[in-house]
C-alpha cells in the first residue's frame, strides 16, 4: 500500500484504540493486531507524532513497581476520527465507481 | 538478547537528545508488559525486532537537517590535541566538504538546466508560430499568396511540434521533480544507514 496513505490510516487506528478509554502501548498493539500488524517502532513514532499534534495526552503512572505510560485522546483527536469517517465515505463512493465495471462484467 | 542488552545497544546508537530516555522507557515498558503475559525476556525482546530495525524507523522520522547536525556533532567534547589536529588539517577537510557539497549542487543544476532548455525550445517553437502567423497576414495584404501559403504550412508544422514538445516538457518536469526528491531521500538514507551500521 502507498506509504503516505498507510501512515495516515495507522494514525487513525491508534486514535481509535484509545477512543473509549485511555490505554497503554502494549494494549494498543494487541487491540489493533486482529485488524492490522503494527510494530512497536511504528507505534512509537505514531504516538510521538499524535502527541506533538496534540491529538492525545500522555500520563505516567506506577504499575506493578514500574512506570507505565497511558495515552488519552483529546478533542482534536476525536475530531480527526470524525474527519476520517467523512473522508472515507467519499473514498468508498470513489471505490464503487472504480470497481463498477468489474462488477458489471461478472 | 536480554532487555538490558537491547536497551543499552539502542541507547548507544540513538541520537543524543531529549527524546532518548523517553524512547528507551517506551521499549522497556513494552518488554515488561510482554513478560507479564508469560513471555520470557528473550522472547519479548525478539518480538520487538532487531535494534537496527527499531533504529531505522526512529531515524527515518527525524528531518534530515537535524540528523546531519547530530551526526556531525561529536558525542564527547574534543581534547586539546584533537582540536589542534582539526585546525591543522582544515585546509584538507574543509575543501573536501565544499567539494562534496558542490557536487551535489551541480548534479541538481545539470538536471534542472536540461529541463529549462527543453522548455526554452518549446517557447521558441510557440514564438515561431506567432512570427509565422504575422507573416502569413502580411503576405496576404501584399497579395503574395504563394509565400503566404508556404508560411501558413510552416506555422501549422510548428504548432504540431510545439504541442508535442509541450507534452515532452510536462513529462520531463514531472520526472525531474521525482528525481530531485529521490536524490534528497537517497542522501538521507545514507545518513540513516551510517547511523544504523555504527
């Protein structure tokens, strides 16, 4: 898949993983796993990017004698998800148009 | 490889800045969370991937200018004799550095001047059409029909050539842009590979 496209998609993926309640790194990886493979290093750069864009906030909490970082979505993060859904409607309709002839030929 | 080895090897190769500690604690947390699920430390580290792959991913997110600055910047302060040596050898390394820089710039200039000359030819043909068209009219007013017809034919040919040239120029412009971008990316990759291999 186009790298630029996939990058944008994975950003939204991570936002969706923390949409309902805050989550931590490994949990995010596990939640996304059934849908798409994401490596730790990819997740790290995405979290960093989203934090810089203020789409999520980070909080450090002690857990079992060590520190763990929890990520919480912000208003603009929520907005990003909504934008994605809107964009996707348009993409889906384009997809339908692109594959129209394939379906008619079948 | 155990967690300690993994983290210390990563630390060695990461650019020394404010994010280093944050990055290390992220991977440390990742390994601990896996261990908690019952994985052995070795298995957990193996699932994270190699130090090299982690490093490439992190470095590719850093802009080239920052990467160059950090690569050039020494990791420790220089000793007195090293500074003396650097100054004494400066006629050599400064000129080498300038030469490398100039080579990169001249590659860009050569590519872009090729493109500019292509467009110049295109503009030349387009202007030629206007020039010939003016003469067609002039010859008609003078009643020199044969010359007028000849110039009209020539101008039609020029129109054809300039339309063809326009598409060639457009393709070439796009290609040049892509090529310029590829060269910039290539230079960045060299820096990343160097860092990863160190």
